């Protein structure tokens, strides 16, 4: 009888520890998400589902676009994707603001005259998909 009580007590203790750990993980994830969330502009019309700049992380307001250069393929039948340079958003390209521009692939700092190398896939109904390959710093030619 005493062993059954010990087994039930140990099982209850393990369940209580698992429950406390799950609560701790939830609370720490929420606080981490609040402190390291994406930077937003001061404009009140920013929507939470708006796209963010891949260089600086600033959310774009309606009407703002990324600056990019798209190179069209020579033979459209062979290549389905297009090479693309992403220069940045109006916020990180602004010389007066001092936003940190970071490559999402290698993590290195990207200078103001640097860019991201990407592949642009144009799908049906004029939808675009961009795959970032790296930055001008991690793809330097020696």
C-alpha cells in the first residue's frame, strides 16, 4: 500500500513539474517576443501583417516598397527564375537614419551600398516568390 502511494506521489510530482515548465516556456517566449519583435515605424497605419524589410526588419507601411534590381533571363524557356538584387527599404537606405542592416543568411553587417542576392520566381496570377541567397559581403569575389 505504501509503495502505491509513493508511485502516485512521484507521478503527481512529475506532472506538476511538467505543467510548471510549460507555463515557464510560454511566459518566457512571450516576453522574448515582445523585447525582440520587429521594429516598426512611428506611423500608426502600420498593420501587423505587413511585410518587413529583409535587411533592417522595419515593417513597410502601405505605399512603401523595397528598392531592387531585377535581371531578366536571356532565354525564358530555360530559366524560370530571375536574378535579383535587393537594395533595401526607404528606411534603411536613408542616410540620416542609422539602422543596422544585417544579412539574413550569414548574419554579417551589410554596408549602405551593399545588397542582398536573391532569386525571383514569378508564379501564376502575377504572384512573386523571392529566395534570398546571401549578401554582397558573403558572396565577395576574390
